[in-house]
């Protein structure tokens, strides 16, 4: 009665597509600590003096769509706009070593008349991460593929308006009543990935860059609306996706498996 546990229905479908029996694939979502990830608390001391701050956190790699975000940001804003894109990189010296977009990011920072960009590479504690979310206004993640996207849920819990790819793992906990859903299309990338042969043709999501540019400008021009939506997102995340609720669902599955084995 062995099972595969996965954090989202999107990743569940990927596992099923790989040939696993659907009856053996269960969704156990990730969660947040609602006492830590909250709109109230310390604010991370960013260097920027710009008023409006966009945030990307995660590995600055192709799969997470950092290239799309940077291109859209450069197309939408200039140095004259009162906006800064804050990038908190993760895994550049470990699991994403040699894959991150540091060179491209540094080029933008050193480009005349480019919109402001603040890059953070040092490791931050959970408390510091919560304070970083609270220091920003909008979380943006135009990812091509995610198993869950815990930073999206954490950002929501801290009261941020989030902008995420349509059709991916975040569909489980994000909706358009409090978030920006970036339209996407499915791209076939073949059956070879990172020199590994896959069981079938693999796919990735690709957001519409023009639409992302329009959405970035829209949130920049309507800060009061996104604050209201952010509070709604916080309530949704902290009420429905706590680690306690995830643990209860996990224990329930363990009970079911134990009972089945006794039968």
C-alpha cells in the first residue's frame, strides 16, 4: 500500500503521467506558520529608496521564469519610475550552482536609465524572509514549472498581492479575487531534459510577456487596490494552508494506510 505524496495537483498529474498508478498518488499541500508569516511585524531594511517594490524570491533559473520577469520589467519601467525589483536569489552556491542569472542581473544594475533592481544573495532566516515579504508590495513569479511554490504562499500570508502563472501548481491556493493570474500556454519540450531520457514528452508553461508587462504597469498604478487584495490573500493562506492542517492531512493518510494493512 505504498503511496507517493506530492504537494499539488499539478505535480500529482506529472507523477501520474510518468506511469504511477493514480490511486497511489496523494496530495499533501505545503503550509505556512501563521504566527510568523503575517502582515504585521519587522520590515527588512532594503537599500532602495523607491516607493513601490516588486519581489522575486527563489532560484534565478530558467524554470522559474526569471528571464521573462527581467525582460518584462525592463520593457515596462525606466529609472524615472518610482519602482524597484527586489530579487532574493536562492541556491546559487548549491543546488542551482552555475544556473542562476547573476550575470544578467548585474548587467541591468549597471545599465544607465534601467529601472532599479536590488539583488539579495545572502541566506536569510525565516524571520528575515517574513520581514522581506513585508518590505515589498507585490510578489511576482512567472514560473515555467513548480511543484508547489512555497514562496508564493508565504508572500500571500504576509499580505502581498501575488502575480503567478496560470495553469500551474499555484492554482491550488491562488485565485483571481486576490491575485494576478498571468495567462500561459503549454510548450512541448521533448523527451530529453538535462541529458536524461523521460518516459514521454515533457511540457512547460510559458506566460504571455506582453500581458505580464501590462499587469506590472497596472499594479504599479493601483497600489491601494493591491493592498486590499493582499489582506484577503493573507487571510486565505493563513487560514487554509497552515503546517498544522498539512500535518493533520498527512496523519489521516497514515491512519488510512495502517487500517488498510490491518484489514
